[in-house]
C-alpha cells in the first residue's frame, strides 16, 4: 500500500511539473514565406541558380560537341592525336564537374549566397521567437513544419552542462 501511495505521489508531482511548462508550436515556413524580404532573397537565389545551371549546361554541350567531333574524326587520327583529343575531352569534362561542385557543392557559391541572403532573415525570426517566448513565458517552442525542430527552450530545461559534468568533460 505504501508503494502505491508513493507511486501516486510521484505521478501527481510529474503531472504538476508538466502543467507548469508552457509549450507552443509555430510554423517557420509559414512565417518565412509571408515575409517579403524572404521571398525576395529566395527569388534571387533561384535566379542565380538558374543562371549557373544554364552555364553548366552550355559547358556540358561543349564537352558533348568535342566528343561527337572526336567520334567522327577518330578513324583519321593517329594514336597520339587520339590520345590528345581524349585527354582534352576528359580535361574539359573535369573542368565542368569542378564548376558544378564550386557552384552547387556543399560549400559552394550557392550555399554561401543562401547564407548571405537568408541567414539574416532567419536570425530575425528566431530572435522574434525568443522575445515572444520571454514575453509570454513559454518554456519550449517547436517548429510545426518540422524542418527546424526545437526552436526555443528555456535555460532551466537545458541540461547539457549537467550531463557534461556527469560524463567528466
């Protein structure tokens, strides 16, 4: 019987703790898509991306043209000339791949441009979320769209340092 009453006391305490937390949900995508500055930044990114795709496509057409020309002429070429043409095609294709990586790779220009244009807008939104949470007393705010996950958590709920000390780091 004593165990049962301890269990119920624990459950009541846990429920009381949960009720004390104020949790909110926001849709970051909805907020961003409603901002003119975000739409403008996204349009600029789309425009730049389309230009670079076209540039890369044109360069790939040059590679295809070189290859087709090589195919047509290869019977007339010496072994040394064939090797030279093949090397030229491979080199040009590698240049195009490098251009594609430089523009669209994980650390490419598109990523940098997106960071430059969109990051300040996102920072403004996150600052507004933090201010809203502080004003209204929210402990935790989640992203409804799910792309960002947890947007805000009160300092009282961040137990990183406690765990770090427990681990010994």
